[in-house]
């Protein structure tokens, strides 16, 4: 990477330091570590490590349309499992990771989809049995072994959960799936306002009382739900097999009423307004806390569930965790959108009582700014919106920030698209810059598995879910990875990879500096008409540590005068190169290399 040697040299001190596994200040009890202090690693177990080839078929016949196993197809199971994930904890912890979040491991419908366009439930979001581990991934005993092994290392375990829907089992006798609204098809009649009266006495779904919902006995108000004979008892717990607990209104078109009441791409949409469903979901997921002592939930499709459900669910889960001796249980919802703003997440959090959300706005801002497509003012403007979250700007400290994921695509892909270049040196440099932003700006950094090995997806969804073990998928294996000559056709657990090392050192930087974990943000400088400077100051309220963080999103060196707290007289370089003293009270001059950054502790002298 000769073209960007100054930036590499500026980080040499950081890169030479050893990585620490977890915060020594938290003591021996990892439970005491605040959720703001975590570094999260998100992984799809099926695509990570195959520790037991005997479970590749999940106990099903050796037919890809029955077992879902076909390691040559990007939409089918590939063989990764919990045993493999457990065996790779050294590798994961070597990056300074303190919490592992993995895609759902509940038993899934192996295969679904129209003939000729089938795919498998390798991703975990087509649940049939919420009480056991999918046999492709292992057993409940192996899940316990994984949790215990992670906890023994001081690492937390976050489960990915779904309350919005189950697998696609319910069909409609009408053989039509267009969404039918409550106005056109009220709960009170069969087939529309002029249809046969049904559900006599039901007062509507705004009345959450059990007495009211006991009067809803006929689910045929919009469509006539039909469950194929072979699947009538496939869901666990057993109450999930009754169509009365589903909306049965057809497929969502993502906005308005259908966003909450419609089937998510055909998946059976639960009637989460029904108190029986609320109690059932609380029991299901509370049991995983009780039985395994997990440390947090990422909630899939959270914005597609009515707010009242979360208002009951979240306190119940926090109470269960508290009773289990887990004081810092981390709950964050998926509130999906792709724009650099906080409004959508803040609104849904306020309405629902969700304490945190995956920071979609941060990902969008980082993709635009680190790639150079948008000026740094975009990130500055986004960070200044922190005050609108419920609880104010301090809430933003607990939002898991990320750069790319299994749904939208990998960060390096966005960098390549936005920067309009295939130059490997520039792509690697900008990808490094994005990771520096994620680890030093507010929020809880969340690394998507494979990013540390330079994976660069061709697109979103299935195209961004590569194998870490040797892949047999042509769509993956023809990609040029960043920072390595390897391909996904090889094993990719290289602890010498430049991005793996960078993530480890950035984890250590964050670990050792409380302002990077707990400090609120003051914008100190930004360019607004092209790539260039972004500078912020963060202050830890307890230790009063103050740090200045500056990034250069351009391909040219820049020298800038940046405002700092007037008490500052000296600077200590934590990452990158910082001057020894201020240029004048209230001002620091920084020299930033192309695509470089500096993290400077401000000290009074």
C-alpha cells in the first residue's frame, strides 16, 4: 500500500500494541461491564465455521429441497454450526471483541419458496420451533457449551430474535396474497363489509384486554387461512399453529397499515396485538434468558410490530435478566432505513419503548463520507441529531453502530460503488478509515463477520453472506478481497490480515480511553463542499478525559486549525500523529495524511 504510506506510518504505534481481551476495570465479572463498553461481532453461524460435518443435513434426507443443504448455492445451508463457532472464539476474541451477536439459531423451515426459486433457512429468520436450536447448527446442549465458553472468556452473547413472524406455513384458500386492509376487510365480517357477520362482540384490536380477544374466534375476515396437513403441528410452542394468532391479510407493501399487519415476503405475520401472543413471546424468549443466561437481544423487523407489544415485552425481558443476575442486558431493534438521519429510529424508539436500535443512520453516513461521495458535513449533521433520541444524546452511546451487514451489503462494496474506483489501495485505505470512524465516534462498534478479512460483496442479501471456511459458491469465489491475495475459496481466518489487526488495535484504543466509550460529541470542524476534514471532541463525564478526533476523507494531505477546549495546553497522540501543544489557546493545528485520522488526548498544562 505504498501510495498511502504516510497514513500507515501515522498508525504504526497503535498497530504495534498488543490486543487486550476485555476491560480490566470491569473486574472478573463481565456482567458488570456497561453495554456502552462492548465491541460486537455479528456472525451468521452457517457461514462461519463447520465444526461438525455430521449435522450438515440437519437430520433430513440428502435432498437439497428437503434438507436445505447445498454448499454450492448461495441461498442454501453451507454447513457452519455452533461447534465451529465455539472453536473459533480465540480468533474472534483476538480482535478485542467483547460480545458476539449471531443470526437466529432457532429451528427453521429448511426450504421454502415457489418451485424453481426455492431457498433455505440458513439465515435463521424462518422459525418453526422457538424452543430448540436448528439441527443444522447443533443442539441446545451445544448452544449451552457455546454460551459457557464465551462467558468463561468474559465475552457476552447476544441472540437475534423474531416476534414479527414465523416461517411461511399458512396458505390462503383464495390462492391470492395481495394485502387486504382493515377498512376493506374488517374483523367483523367474512370477505368485506357486506359479508357474513363473524367475531360478534369483538371491539377491535385497539382493545388489548383478554376478554375482548377471546371474542375473536374466526380468522377468515380477510382471507381463509389453510395450513397444509403435513405442517399443522410443525410450530413450537403448539399455540403458534392456530391461524387465529396471525393477521392473515396478505403481503405487506412496507408502508402504512400493511407495514404492521402484512406478511413479510409471505412469512406468517403474528397478531402481536393479541395478549396471548404477547404472553407467549415473553415466555419463549424469557426462557432463553432463564435457561442460558444470555446477555442481550437484537430484535429483527422491530418496526413492523405494533408499539404496544414492545412496551410490554421490553420491561418483561429486562426484569427476567435482572432476576438472572444480568444487570446490563442489551436490547436493540432493527429499524430499517438507508439514509443518514436519526429521525426514523428516534421516532420508533419513542413510540415503542425500545431502549436502543441498530444505528442505520450511522451506517449510511459512514458509507457516504468515508467513500468521499459526500462531504464530512453529512456525518457532522447526523451526529448533531443525537439529542432527539429518547433520553437525549447519552442514548446514542448505546446504539450499535455498523458499516455494512447481511441485508444491505458490505461496507467495502459501498465504498467501491460510491468512490467509483477499483483501486485496491484506495479501497483498503477508505475501508480502514470507515472502521476508525466506527470505533472512535459515539456508539457501540459492531463488526460484520468477514469484513476483517477484506470480503467485498457483489450486492446485498445472499451476495453479502460469504463463507469464512473454504467456499464452493462461484458468486463468492470470483471476488478480489481487500488486503490479501486470498479468495473465499480458501480458509479466511488470517490473524495477520491488515483489517483484522486494525480492528484489534482500534478495540484496544477504545478500551483504554473512556472518552471513546462514554464521551458525548461536540462537532469541532467539517468540510461541506467535498471530501476533507471531520473533527469532533468527546469528553468522559466521569474521568473528564477529553479527546480530539479528526478524519481526512480526501486523497490529499490537509493541514487545519481546529477549535478545542480553551483549557487544553498539550496533546498526547493516541492514534495517528498529534502536535505536542496547542497553536494558541482554543486552537490546534493538525496535519492529516490522505485517508488518515488522529486521536489526540487533550491535557491541561
